C-alpha cells in the first residue's frame, strides 16, 4: 500500500508532448492588426478628451490648430518636418504647446 502512495516530490511531471513554437504568420498578422486598431482608437480618444483638462482658451486654440492642419495637403500632413514647421509658425501659446507635447509623450 505504501508503494501506491507517492509524495508530490516523487511524482514526475511529464513534459508536454507537443513542442511549442511561434504562431503562424496569419495569426501574427491578425494580432498585429488588432493591436494597431486598438492603438489608433486610444490615440483618437486621447486627442478627443485630453484638451478638456486645459482652460477654454487652450481648447479653442487647439481646435483652430486642428482645423488649419486639416486644410494642409495630405503629403504635408504626413511629413513630420512640415508639421513641425507648421506648429512652429502657428504661434501657439505655451499652454497649447504644453498640451501638444503631453499628447506626444503620452501617445
């Protein structure tokens, strides 16, 4: 009877018979797409709700900046140097510039 009873130390745990490898490329692409959609959604929510933490003047200035940026040609919107120049030339108040930098850092 004592031969049938074993302690946990004596019980050998068999390794899994199936070797775990990386998932297929298709599943990895699906996961990447889902992550990308989630990040874009979170960035949109951040851009929508973050200005509410600043005063009304900063909110208005930020909205005007967004409207002006929407009127830029698409190639300039995608060019980081052009956007940096646009922000620099827009003569933002320190509070609005601080809000933009906080969005960049938190994003």
